[in-house]
C-alpha cells in the first residue's frame, strides 16, 4: 500500500469554525489531491498540488484553501465550516503528471467530517 | 466538459453470478479510463485501467474494454464472490496537465451467498 495517512480520521465541528485536514505521504510523490465524496456524486476534486507551494483549484474549490510547504504534507482548510461541507474527504497522490506518461492515483483512508 | 456516467445501484447478485456495471463517458480528446473499487471503510484502490481505444484492462477476474465508438468502459466479471461486495467507480483522466481524474457517481455491488 502507498504510504498515505490522513488526520484526523473523524471530526465533528460546528458551523463557522475553522477546520484543517492533513494528508501525509512517505512516497515522495510530486502530485497530491484533495477530493470530497458525497452520495451520488462520486469523488469531486477540490484542489490539487503539483509541487511544493504549487497548487491549483479543482471542480469544487469554493470555501476551501490548501497549502503545501513540504513535499510530504498537503493541508486542506475550511476557513469557516458550513453544513454543506459535511462529507468524506480523500487525499490522493501520484508520481507523475500526464505529460510524463500515465500513472495511478493512490488514495488515503479518508476523513469523515461532520459540520453541525 | 468531461463527465462519467455509471449505472445507479445498488446491484445485488448471488455468488457466482455474472456482473456488468455500465460506464459511459464524455470527454474531449482521448482520455485514459479507470475502474476504482472502494471496500467498506477504506479509500479507493485502482482495479484496472486502459489508456487507449480497444485496450482491455483486467485484474482479479474483472475486465473492461475501452470502446471509443460507444464511449464506454463497462466492467465485467464472470463469477462474483461475496468478497467483491464494494462500491465501484469509473473514472477518466484528462489528457492535460495535472493527472486529474473525473469520477462517476459510483455503483454499489452487493453479493449474497
């Protein structure tokens, strides 16, 4: 299994509070991704990173920010959590972009976030 | 834009039955196609993939063929087991920077003994 951990694994918070989720990898992969999983929607990309300090928005980035100060860590922050952000959040990594050839995304175990 | 459509579940089968989960896609260019599987309480795992038209991906008895003419990538298995019970996601990768995936909504498979 790819070395990906997510913390916390479960969190319950209240509307309006800030929340930070952490993704940590031991594979030294360049690309990292944050997805949210909701019933009927599959996984939707929130933000991704293609290197240290290099990030970009995905399909559902509103209300989220990210940071990547080290290769191994990719943080997802909800500045002011809302009930619509209740979801399961997955981090993924891959070693190459499409221009370097095809590659696989490996997923972490997920974080279940409930916003009351 | 890019999109992936899967048959809605749940799909309930008896052990040793034949499985088909339909997946069709809309994309510009020639995307790579994937099937991921998610077992209860876990993250997604790559099941199989195909990178060009007419390629067949296969793994653990599952297979899917990249059909450009019908823009489809249906997942099949000849004889399912209880341990195959999971949620299956079809996905496509954009052929541009970032190695990004677009997922279908997922299909839950339940296999009964």
